[in-house]
C-alpha cells in the first residue's frame, strides 16, 4: 500500500480548503456618485471578508439606485441629480472576464430625482424598466436585454390638489418606489407626498402601462416602500387564486416613513383588469410590537420578504436602540451606536395573515437606507447611508434570526443608497 508523504498530504488539504471557499460579488451605489464592486469571500468555517474590486463613476453625481439583471449580465443605475436639476439613467454590462469591471453601454439625461426602479419581463424576451421619480413622475423605458440599451416608452406626471397633513414633506406627490405584483399584471407606486398607492396595469404584449384607480392610505402616513407576499395555502385559509388555481392569498406589506408604521393589506384582483383592491388587515410600529413606545424621528426605509416566505424584515433609520455594539473594525475596540433591523413573522390570523413582531437587531451603524438578502436568505447586506459602510450579517434560515455581530464590512463608500447581490435570485 502506498502512503503519500507529509508534504503531499498538506498540499492536498490546502487544495481541498480552497475548493470549499466561496466568493460573491455585490454592487453598491452611493450619493458620492460611485458604483463600487465588492467581493465577499468565505472559506468554510473561516471568517468572511469584503474587499473592493473596482469603482465606476459613470453614474455621478448622486447614484441613488441599482437594478441588476443577473441573467443578462446587465446593471442599471439611477442618478438622483440632487443639486443639478436633472437625473441620469445609465446601463452597464457586467464584465465577468474582468472581475469588478463595468462597461458603460448607455447614459441618458432624465427628469430629476429618480429613486427606484423595477424590471418587467414582457413576451418574446422583451423588457421594460419602470422608474419612480421622487419629483412626481413614473417613467418607463424599453430595454434591449442583450445589449442593455434603452429608449423611453411612457411618462406619467402626478399632481395633487393641496399639501398633505405633513406640509413640509407632502407639498407635492413623491413616488418613492415601483414594484410589480406577483402576476406581473400591475405596477404599484407608493406616493409619500400624496398618501396614495398608485396602480398601473401592464400590457405585457407591448409593454405599455395604463393608470388604474389609486388606493388611499392613512393621511399623513407617507407611504415609502412595499412588498407583495403570497401566503401558503391551507385547508382553512387556502383559496382559489385569480386564475382559478388553488394557491395562497396575496398580501401587500407597506412601510410608511412619516408615521413609522408597517401595514398589511389583503389584495383582491378586480375583474377585467380593472386594478387592485387592498383591505388593511394588520398595523404595527415598523420597529416593534403595536404597543411599543413611539420612537420619535424613526423613518423606516426598506422592506423585504425572506426567501422562505414566512418572515419579512424592515430597516429603520434614526431608531438607535443599540447604543453600544461591537465595532466592525477588529482593530478598534470603541463601541458604536446602531439603528435597527426589525424582523416580523408572517402568520395566519382571523383576517387572513398578519405580520407579528419577532426580533430587533442592530443594523451595523447609522441610517440603513437599504439592505438586501442573498439568494438563500443566509446573509443580510446593509447599506448604511450616514456611516458610509456596508455591513454583512449572518441570518439563520430556519429561525430567521439575524446575528448580533457584523461578520464583514467595508467603509469609506460615501452615503450608501443601495446594494445588490450578483447571484441568481429565486428558484
């Protein structure tokens, strides 16, 4: 029998450890005008590490949102143009042969204050990019998914008859997000200034959109971001879906920035593509249970349903519950203050489904404007606007608990506005 010598055994062990290592890229936008490519590595049980692979300045001066199309290797960037009177839209090809490199395809001047976008897939491989402009508009763009080129399709400019209850923040319409429903039939646009959820029907044959009746929310609440969720069907709660197939009911969860609330709505599809009806079924503070003491100044920002479908997470700005958390910098023993991530369980209720507060964890610093989960929900990447940092937390996919300590971070990014994972999403 032949036994390898010690050196051969060591080299084999090192090779095995290398093969178990993993690396994932993330893209981060910042009001500093940059798109930064970060590389997250993790080797077995060893620690995580974030390193910069590259920086691109083509989305200057105020990059506000990133939209990734992993399948076609496209990245779209919105520039809010805070001080220049107009925004920009840029598209890039992700250069897999040059890790960290983005190749600019198309750059266009657009109306100011674009803050969020989503991609709708049409028929025959066509795509539409819908962009919400905080300065009172929704604009759509036809995309060529192969080249990442784009051309304007439609524009909707919103008005309101008078300021809302919060005159300082609601003097005009302020669309803050655009999201597609689970059937890809409608776009919903929370309007912070008008206290409305604006609804648009999508004709996927030609990728045109048309307005449907808006849905009013609590006056002065300032709706910011929302997310759809399909409940799990059961004997007592399962129902025939709009197509007639057995499926769970559709819910929409909305975080409102001005009232600091999380509201759940049961969604009904109106006949003849007439729009959506939303019936409130649950309400709580965005950072805790319904009986929690109001945290003055809290401003919830992002909301995501976990891949498991049984929990949702909300990021809260100015909710500095954690005054003393471990410094992400291993060489700095000074503790820091942190805003929060709130986890809610999605459970059955007499009204159908409700979001019940489950846990409150640190966000890793100040002003978590945006966060995103990796594909399996085991990692949370938090974009901390005031800290200029990206913080990575581990998350248990079985319990939904988010770790208390940052496992990797990267600083010096300027005012972080969004962060996306470069990995396939969904099943």
